[in-house]
């Protein structure tokens, strides 16, 4: 008896249309997070030492973030956004704003950001905000492409997170527990639990919703 082949969980080409090619930035483009952090810090009259005391991050790490040597992970961005009195959404996407709703169409270009491991030696994931135009929101919806990584550095911050696996296998570590998630699986957890997400065995794509309370 012939076994019927199961269709893929999602149309793989759809994610490609959403993200396009993720290129390395050579200048302080509108989506460059390090440049925005530096501008906001200077606008508030804060030194790197001041920001270090407010966030708990070392001065050298902050300097490397502002110089775009390290692309900060989302947990780091959340702590920076609180210190700089800036919403997570505006620090991540810095879109035009001013809207009360957002419609994301397939194939439309959206700002894409990269994140690296703590030492900046390799990519950890790439992500794209799905609603950068909406002001005053408390949730950040992201399409995230995860990379395999041997870096188990966990993230801890305020808020809550929901993830839904679209493609590939995801290794999720929550505290001392580890879970393998496949397409169709999801997880909801408090962001105060030490957590880390990586692709297992290859490329993985998730939808992530972060509530920054």
C-alpha cells in the first residue's frame, strides 16, 4: 500500500518572500539597532558608564553594540529599551509609526535585524517585526529564523513570550529543562525564566510574540 506523502506544514516560499535576503549593514541604516541606542543615549545625556549602571551590562559590551560589532539579542534590547525609556517596538523596528493597526502583505519589504551570540562571533538568529507601524503597542510580533548554536547563554527579562514553530526543529531551554519543538508545536513562558532558543540540526523558523510589560 502506497503511503501518501504529507504536505509541508507551511509554504516554505512564503517565509522567503517575507524576509528576502538578509544583508550585512555597512552603515548606520534606519534599522541599525546599535546606532539607535547610541543616539538615544546621547539625546538623554547619558554616558556609557551611566547606561552600564542602569542595565548591568559592561561598558565594553555596550560600546561593541553601538559600534555594530555585536547585534544584541532581544532580551538585551528589552533591558536597553527600559533604561532609555523607549518601547521595545521602536528600538527593534523604529518604523514610521503613527498607525493604530498594521496589515502585513506577502512579499512586502520589512526591516530585518540580525542577532549574534554574546561574543559576536556567529549569527544566533535573524528577525523581522510584523507590525512596526503601530504606536503604543505592548506586544512585538516577530518572524524569526533561528541558527544552530553551541552558545547556551540564556536570556532573562521582564515580560512573557509565545512561540509557534513554522519550520524545522527548535531546541528550547527553559531553566533546567530542555524541549524539542517541531512544526505545529508552541510554547508560552514567562520571560523571567532563563531561556534560550536555537535551531536543532539546521534552519528553523518560528513566529514569536513578546509581551513587554
